[in-house]
């Protein structure tokens, strides 16, 4: 039986373990922080060094799993495959060493160009090939690239197809090209050329260095001080850095009011409104009989699996809990749990990386939110193949009625059971009681949350922030703007 088309397509598009890791073979040479912040090399050597110094050297940092290789040949059902050995599914650990040196042009070879391209030889022994049409399109001058808006204002299609340089010259800081047909002059710094070299690609992909955790994180969970976050962008930088690294963070000393909590959230970004509203503040009270906000135990899950773009961050602030007890919150590091599943049961990992699960939110009578397409539990980056998003909410799964091979049904449930087992292990759960004045914020793309049953009356407030807004604030509060722009 043929695999469902969508699944076949996914498999074809997923990097195999070999190509997924071709970027990874090279060791990261920058610290976890600016490496990710800047996405590309050279962005800020000083920031890199500073951050490397700031991160404890004893800390074990681990990259997250890449998807399994696509099966080939034989049975077309994607999930009816032999379990692979874990050696087929490498998990990489990146070492933090030192910042990169600036790129240098070769002293022994000259820049040359022919009809189609300019060749730039580097001291490291590699030569970048830049096609003329690409170079002209990427002219960095203020006529072509708006200095304020950072947008291209040049009409790419106004230049002749076979645009040619008249003169190409190496200068101290970079390369100048004077173009034929009008004599427009372009200048590209060595740093920019090296960073954006595409043939070959010289930029090293640097995996984010997450700190994975289990129940032991209870001994020293990440936290920041309210005063610091409210008082400076450096405070926000520390906060977003911890959220990114650990997947969650507490804020100490927050006034126990919805107003102060909202202001706190907005230090990162504007609140993401949903069909439940924007900033929420509710009392969980049995008399209300609100099924959305009961006092029942909730298994760990991620929120908004029914969005095409699930909420990036979620903040909870317990304002009060009276006339009862219980309601411990439970967090599970989803990236670490995925890694555990992948090591123990690669087949289950592959299944949950490929089977698309429909989901919905239809409790409100006037809406039925559904993503534009069903998504798997483990979602990988389409370019570098690393796990970037865990979607898991057993309650929000819609009917799974698209199976090419009915035998896949049983395989899916086996895989989901194995995943559920990993999530429920005591050593993977971080349990803590929320207290007033100490909100919890977590990365909903990585960390699953749940809570124990409770009685009495709790008042909670909180909000979502979109992931793009969070990442923007994280990057901008941890690096120089010019460095971020350079890497664009
Ligand atoms: Fe939730
Ligand atoms: Zn220009």
C-alpha cells in the first residue's frame, strides 16, 4: 500500500540523518548564546566572548535531536520500518570553545572574475563563487538598500540578465565592484562576503545550546528579579536568555496584581490575543462549572496545538489560592523527553515525527480553530533538521481518520503510548507549587505543562506571547542591532 501522499512528501522533504547533520559535523566555535542570537558567524566577537565567559563552564549543554532518516524502498508505509540502531540517529553535543576570527582574504591568490562570477579566495584555503546577478542584487549601498528601513529598494529586474563587472577591486575592508552599463558601484565587506558565501557555504550552523533538565532542576530553577526585568533591557536580556536556555524561568518579587503582571509580560512583547482574549485573569471556582477551568488534574501538554503557529511563551501568575490546597504545577522538558524517546525507541520517534495529527479548539460556540494543516508531534527545522517544536495535547486531537495503511493505526498508538510513558516518568517531571509574587513563564514550543488536582479557589492571570516576538526580543536584548542586521 502506498503511503499517504502527505506523509511521503514529508519524508522526502525531511533531511536524512546524513544531510541533516552535514552542518553539524563542524564544531560550534562560539558560545550557545550569541551563536544563536546572531544565527551566523562574525556577528559579534566581543559579545561572543562575553557570553562564553558568563556561562558556567561545567554546564552540560546539548543540542536537540534531528529527525530520523527517511526510509527508502520496501514497504511504503512509513511506520512499518525496522527499528534503527541509535547510531543511525546521532545526537550531537556541541562544545563551546572560542569566538571566530575575522575572515581574511588570501595573500597568495587574487580575486578574479569571468562572465558569470567573481571568485574570492580566502586565507583558509576556500574560494567563494559569487554570480554577478546575485552580487548586483545584493548591493549594499544606500541607493540599493534603504539605510533606515533595511529593505531592498533596488529593482532587481531593471539590470540586464548578463550583468558584468567592469572592475573588481580588493580594498582594505572589502571588495568593490564597478558594474558595466551605467557604472553603478557596489561595495561588500569581507565579513559580509564570508558570512553570506553560498558556494561553498562557509557559515557554520551553530546549534542552540539548551540546558536540558529533569526533576533535579527543582534544586535550582532559573529565576530573575522583577526589579531587574522592569529596570533595564539587560534585565530583559537575562530573562529571555534563561527562558531560551532552560525553557522556563521564574520572576521573583512581582506585585501580586494583574496590572503588574501584564506590564511584566509586555516587557518581552505585546500579548498574543486568541479566541480566549488577551491578558487573562480568572478565578477557578467549582461553582462556576467552567469546563475550561476546572480544578481537575491536567496531564502535561503544550497549549494551542490547534494554531498553525502555536503560542511561543505562556506566563502564569497565581494571585491567590484560598480554602484549599494542591494544584502543583508540572513541567516537562519536551526536547529532553524527545531525546529520551529517540534513544529508547527510534521507531516511535519517527512515527511521531511523521504522522500528522489534526487538532481543534471548538469549545467556544462561535469558533472552531484549526491549523491550516495537521502537524506531527515532533516538528523539525526544514533546513538543519533539528527539533524545533513539540506539539502535544491529547485532549485537543481531532479525529484521526486518514490512514493509508490501517496497520499504521496500531503503530501510532504504540508510539504515542511510549511518548506518554516518557512524559509521565517521575524523573522527567519538575513539580512545583506556584506562589503569589513569582510568576512562571515557559517556552510552549519546548516545555509541556500540567497540574495536579486542587481544591479551594485559585485566581490566576497570565498571557501568551508569539514565538517570533519572543525570539526577536531575545535576539535584540542579547546582541547589538548592527550585528543582527549584518547576518540578514
Ligand atoms: Fe495549558
Ligand atoms: Zn547599490
